[in-house]
C-alpha cells in the first residue's frame, strides 16, 4: 500500500514538474513574441518628425514669400518652396500618415490646407511684389495647423508609448513570474535527478556486490555449474564441473561445448540446452558421464534453465549434481526389490498349488460317494455276474469253471480294494499328508489289465491295442490311479461306441511324455459338449439312455493331473478320442 | 578600367550639354573629375533597374523603376566609404556605400509607372528592397529612404 503510494508519488511529482515547466515556458515564450511584435510596430511611428518637417516647410515657404516681397527671391524659389510644402501635404495624405491625422481629429484641417495649396499656386504663378501680403495671409494657417498637429502627435505618441510600456511591463511581470515558476520546476527536477542518480548508484553498488557474491557462490558450489551464451559457447565453468569433466576453466571458457567433451554431444544434454535456449526448463536424472581418466562413469543429475535479461533469452545455465552414490544405492535397492519379488512369486506359487491341492482333495471327498457309486459299479457287476453264474451252474460247474469264475470275482474285488486304497491315498496326498506314490511303471501292463477288465465287463466289445514300435512305454505314475483313469476312459468309450464297433487304445511316446489315446467311433461331439465335457456332472447330448453319473471324465482328468499328467479331448471329424498324457520320467533331482 | 573611363567621359559630356536643361542631381566629393551635375536624360542613360516593395509612408506594394545606386557610383568611379544624401528640404542622411553593394538599392524616377514629381516625392527617391530582406525592415534603414533627392556627397 505505502509502496504503491510511494511509486505514484515518485512518478507524479516529476511528471507534474515537467508539465509545469513546459506550460510556463510556452507561456513566457508567447508573451515574449508578443512583446517583440509590439516593439517592431512601435518603431515605425514617427509622426512628430513628419509634422515638424511639414511645419519647417511651411515656415520656409513664408520666409521665401517675405524675401520675394522684398525682391530678394524670385518665382523659381517660390515654386520650389511650394512644391516642397505640397509634397509634405501629399505625404500627410498618404495611407499611414492620413490615418494618424484622422486619429488626432485633424483631417478637416488637412483637407483645408490641401485646398488652400491651389490658391497659393495661382498667386505664385503670377507673382508680383504687391501680392506679398495676400500670400502671407493665405499661408498663415499652414504653420499654425502643423504646429498644433505636432503638439497633438506628441501627446498621442507619448500616450501610446506609455500604454505600450505599461503593457510591456505587465507582460514582463508575467514572464518574470513564469521564469520563477520554471526555476522552481527545474530545481525540483534537478533535485529529483540528483536523488535518482544517487539511488541508481547505490543500486549499482548493491548489484555489483550481489554479482560478486553470486560469483563466489558459483565458484565454491559443490554442484557443477556452467553457463553458455546463445552460440552455445561456455561463459561460466566452476571448479566442481571442472572436476567432473576433467578440464579446467581456462581450457573451456569461450569455446563451444561440443568441443569440450563428448558428454555435451549426447542427445539428452544437447536437447536440454536447446530447450533452455528456447525458454524451457528441464531436468534429468542419472545421466552417465564418462571421463577418460575414470574407470566407471559418474551418474549426474542435470537441470537446465534459460538465462533472461530485459530483452530476451541470452543463454542457458546447467547445474550438474554428482548422484553416483545415490545411483548405486538405488541400483542396490532395485536388486533387493527384484529378489523380494522373486521370493514372493515363488511363495505365491507354492501357496497356490497348496490351495489347488486342498480344493482337489475337498472336491474328492465331496464326491467320494458319487465316485464310489460310479467306479465301484463295474467291478461289483463283474463279481456279481461271476458269482451268479456260479450259483446258476451250482453242482454242474466243474472245478475249472468254478476256479475261473471265482478268480474273476476275486480279481474284480481286488481291483475294488485297490481303488479304495488309491482313492484314500490320493485324498491323503491332496491333503498333503503323504507323498506321491509315483513309481516307474510299464504302461503296457496297465493297458492290458484295464482291457482285460473291460473284456470281462463287456465280452462283446472288440478292443484294439497298439504299442509303440520303439522303446518301453515306461511312465512315472501311480499305477492304480493310472489304471483307474484308463478304465474310466475305456468304460466311457465302450458306453458311447455303437454296437459291433471296436474301441482302440494307442500308446505313443515322445521325449517327455507318454500318450495313451482311447478312441471310439460314432458321431463327433457337439462344440458345446466339447467345451463342457470335463466338468463335473456334465452329461453329453448323446448320453440319453446310457447309464452314468457324468463324473467319469472329471475323475479321469483330476486323477491324471494329480500325477502331473492330463486328459484331453483330441480334435476329430469322426468318433471321439481322449488322450491320457503322463510324464515319462520323474521330476529332475538337482 | 579604360572602358569605365570612357563611359564616365561620355556621361560627363552629356551632363555638360544638358547644363542648360534642369539639373536634378548633383554629385560632389571623392569622385573622378570633380563635381558633377546630372539631368534626367543623363540618369536615364544608366542601366535601368526596377523593384517591387512596400514603404513605411504608403499603403501596399509599389513598383519602382530607376537605376541602381551602385551603377551610378561605379560610373563616376566613386572612392568613398559613405554617401551623404541631401534632399530639397535640406534633410541630410549619411549612408554607408556598403548598403548599395549588399542590397539592390535603386534611385527611382517612377512609381507604379507614374513619374515622381517634385510636389510629391520626386524627382528622385532612394528606395531599398525592403520586402526582400528582413534586415531592411528596421527603423535604422527607414531613415535612409531620402526622397526629393538633390545631392550626393561621396566621403
């Protein structure tokens, strides 16, 4: 508030002084011009002298007339004097003189004299000595009237001059007053000028001190500082940056930055300086700075600023901060973080698989009854049918047949027992209570057992089995579970294969996997069924009228996955092919 | 120089013959061959000159014809620094000769085509080119305008 008032006062006062100065100067100059003009006009008036000369001419005329009366002057003398007198009257009748005569109110007298001149001329033309008194009388008014006119002219001119002097005095007074005003305004301006000069000198001193202080700051700063002009030539180069780049100021100042070090040629630095010269401030972190005498680069933080003066951008300034320690710390931090992330990922994976197992186990328990009813029905049916035949045959049965049928029943019961055990084992495995009971086993045996069992349950179904030409179909799995998976798929194939068609089992091996493909002919599955066929309790569109719970394929896949394998549905145009994939070898031990 | 002398003699001769006629200008003082009296014809023999100017005793501008004062002085081989001009009424003014060389000062016989007469400002009137020079618009020049001029005394 006071500051702005001060500023207004500081501006208003000199402006007022200048205004007053100019107005008074103009006023006094106008007054002086007026006076100058008045003086010129006044100098041209000299009526007193004119009238005096006229009076002299009249007196000389009268004198000559008197001489002529005495016979001492002739007619020529009279004519000359008359002409001179006439010329005086003519002069008085000329413009400026006539106007003056009118002003003093004697124009009638002048006109009368003019008229009298004619009668004087007639007397002189035929002059005789006897005409003397007549000529005297006629000439008498001339000197009298001219004398009176001179008297009046004197008074008029003195009045005039007095008036003019008074006016001039008034004007001079005004001019003097203006000059005093001008002096005051000029004095005010001079005082203000001196004050402004003092203030400006003081500011200059302060500015110089500040500049020295800035110079001290720059040179003693731990941060590298350099400045360039618009031609990107170095103007400031402090000790810190000399240490970082490895060149002293004497080698750098005045030279183009690109000649100083390759670092200034790198794209980010070059762009930063160009932007600063265009007025844009920018900063960048951890720029590697290589120096010839250093093994490892410094990592520096850079800040670019434009340098302005009143007119525009005059250059750019670059602050360079050695951030190598911070960079190293950051690198270490990043490494630790990466390691931590790895650990977390690993733990998460472990936890996920544990959770997965937990879920599988829970699912198994939940579906145990369903599984039992489904999986146990076939062996129970086999045992039941064998025992029924034995009963029907009764005593007619020979010992061989009894043994054969009882063996078949026992075999089915043994399968059941295995199934129960392996299910319980699997459940325990899922619960993480026991380790996997995976061993190396020959898949061809498992295939044979499963096929035999299907042959017992469905004697009419023809089963084609093919083994790999090369290599043993050895696999790393739980034989009971593998058999169960295979039985599931065979039983499924048997159920959906049209009558009088065969079911095929093909064993294949590659480097890692053993594949067992179980195929049956018949119409291909719909797209919808293909998607959902492995879901629990799903029954395909073609399962109408076929006994089943919809759990078989779900079970098969779950059991295969428990052993590190999988069951997939193969793409086919005709028939249906499921593939069991099991790892050929155990997990690598390191 | 020779030519000037011849012209001067012719002029003097003419003046001598015209003695019987009315002398209108007499020149005395430092001129070649003593005092000279000139009539109108002798003056009209000088190269004519004209100028247009206002005067302090009349209104408006007037057209004056006559001869240049410096032509007359040159013809008479005048040697002085000043000329005293005397009028019929014995009005006398000393004029520096430099005036006639700095300005085209004429001795006029006619004003606006009418001869100047003795009962007005004639027969001869010294006229300065007042309107052409600011310096001449001054009271110290105005008194040098001698009319009814009858005598020039070269000093």
